[in-house]
């Protein structure tokens, strides 16, 4: 059954124009050196919510540390988190390591080549499954992300809200029909590349577009008003006070975050969400008494760090402090570390800034 959006659309010519352009203009990216499904998988996980230029050095370093499925499966989680430090969205790499261990245990270390099997792996959604299957295994599976939906919404003049899950299903259905069966790898990569280089979110480069003659939005003068996407809610602000607490040896106290939730299992300087600027020192003192059974003296304010998540903004006021009474019991989640030792622990970006300025 032909999708309504593909009626009177020259599918073969579109495929030919897109793939020819990709062959001639594709960027030289490290994960394109071969079709190793593990490398494709790692790159696709890294590229979620992250720019290509940012990913390149991380990918190269990650592959040096963990060049094979076995290497990543057997690695200590803390070393894996350290290699990911700064990329954000850390649940991505925790899920990746869990899934890689599943592949080693259940599939003999070979990334599954069927949609049914690969989709069962932790953290592998429809987009990642489609990308691996098409790029590494040459299977005609769609890989639909926001980038691809933007391109196709313009080419086919689709005005459905791409923020809705049902719209993604519409694009997946269309792509099963539109994708090249002979070269699904270059077709999917071509759509991604087109969105990255030409059919950009603002000011699309229509005069340079290799598939402009197929583009209904361009013909209608609507390319800049598509895709339709509902506005996100404004992120919430959180006021946080953090303390750099030093002992007599000059070491600083660090604390491991919980095993679940935001930035799980990363390390941080002890901190507390506060209710107001006026009360934050008092609330920080109370937090140390309650959590560590310590009486601390809060010294100078040394830094303010703002960190923006997709749904949240942290405003962290950083203080120096000293112990007045009590002793820290070192355990799994609490350690005194030197400037050299702190380099071995994975920290979120916000706390890396604190280290750079104060430790």
C-alpha cells in the first residue's frame, strides 16, 4: 500500500539523487572507516543529543580504551564513566555497557542482525536499531530521529507535530517504502548528512540541496516553517550549595551520587539543594551534620557554576569549608582524595568546573 504522502513522488529518482550526493560529499568521520556494527553502535549512542564535532575525539578515545565488545563488557564501570566524562546523558553509556554484556553472553559477542533481537538490548530504541541494521548490515530498516523527521517533513510537506510519538510512527511507515533496498546504508546516512549539512533547522540551504526538485516545502515556499514542533516547557531552576571541604593533608572530600537517577554513580563535591540565598550556608551546615555527622565551618564563596540540562538548570554556589568537629568515615561512596587522585574519578561537567577552579 502506497502511503498518501508518497503518491506522485518519484521514489527511485529521489533515492538516486540522495545516494549520489552522499557518495560525493560524505564527511570523513572515524566511525565510517568500516562497517563494524560495534563501532556503528557506539557512534550512534554518542551522537544522541550531541554534536558531531564534540563526539569525534570522544569516539576515538573510547575506541582506544574499549576497541571491542569484550573490552567494554569486561571493563570496570567507573573507567567507562570516566571515558564518557563530559559527554553527558550518562545513562546512555551505562545502558550501552549493559547491552554489550548481553551481546557477549547471549549472542557470542556478535551484535544481532535482526530487528527483533537487537531491539531487546538495553538502550537500543527504534532509531539506534535501524541505524545499526542499515549501516552495518545493509538491511532496509528506517532510522528516524529529529534530524530525519525535519528533512522528510520538508521534502514531503508533512505538517504533523514531530514532538508526538505517533508522528514518528508515520515517518517510519513512509520510510519503509521510501528507503533504498539496494543501498539502505547510504540512503539512511544520506538523510542524516543532508539534515546536518544542508537541510538545517534554521536557514536551510535549499540552493545547494541535491533533492530540491523533489521538495514540496521548497516548491510551496514553506521550508522555513517546517517541521512543526510543539514548544518544550521551560526548564526548572534549582539553587544548590556545594562545599569544598579539606582535611589536614589538603585532600578534598568527594561523594558518589546515587546508583539511579540524574548523573547516577558519578562523583561530586557534597552539596545540598537550598531554599534561599540567605539560608544556604545554614542549610549546608545542617546537611553535613545530618549526612556525615560533622560540624563544619563555611568559609568564603569561591565560585558560582551554572549548568543547563534539557529540563533543569543548576545554579551552584561553591564554598570553601573546614571541619570543626567530627570525623569522616570513608566508605564506598565517600572519599578523601588528593589533586592527583581526583583525576581517576568521573565527575559531571558542573563539578569538573569546580575542580578546575579550586582544587
